[in-house]
């Protein structure tokens, strides 16, 4: 049986020590945070495509990079694949700061996906509902978003952002294998 001892009001160091211990316990029980940088691209659209991600764990400085490609695909599929592959590389629920230059991915996650799901994975085209393009990828991303806490930040492409430039370089190298 544990017994708590009241903190004397005249001992400010003791109270701050307990607050620090409590904050450390809270940090240990929250998911860790990573930064995920992604990019996808094609030579032609459709055409040979590549995707890449860079995961950085700010607390430890560890970095993981991966890339891949497809002989015949679209830019949007590669942008989605980069995010899916990056989130899939995480081994446990994680807070993720997602940095991408893809408005398609960002708006899809934050604005469009809830409407698509409500409409049975269909989108409005004029007055009728039509199937969502890349539905299987959006569904997979939706599954991953239920596991991880993802916050999207748009970065301007080809603007000198080091990590965005790096994933662009990796994605281009991935699709050049098919040229």
C-alpha cells in the first residue's frame, strides 16, 4: 500500500521536483513524436514514378530514409504512397508531424476524406457521386491515421527546405530506374 506524504508549503524545491517527476511520467506515457517528410513524383503523368520519405526522431536525432517506385503510375499515387510507407514504418502509435508539398495529400486528409467516408468512399462530380480515385490508398491511409496522431504541414516544393529537397532527390532517383 502506498502512502503519499503531503508536500510542506515552505519547501519549494520539493514541490518542483514532484512536478518534474509527474511531467516525466506523462511524457513517457504519451506517444513519442517524429517528423515525417514525404514526396512523390513522376516522369510524365502517368509514367514512371517514385516516392520517398524521411523520418526524423527529434529527441534522439535518428533518421530513417526509404524510397521506391513503379513503372507506370501517377504523381498522386506516389505522393500517397510516400505518406503510407512512412507511417507504416512506425512500430507503435506515434505523434507525427507530416511535412509534404502535396496539397492533394493535405486536403485529402484534412478536408475530403471525412466526406468521402460519409458517402461510401465516393466524391461529388457535378450532381452525382463517383468513386474516389486511388481509393485503396486512401483507405490504407485512413487505417494508419487511426493508429497515429498526424498533423499536416504544407511545405513549398523546391524551395530550399533541406528535408523536402532530400525526399525529392530520393523520389526522382527511384523513378529514374525505370527510364
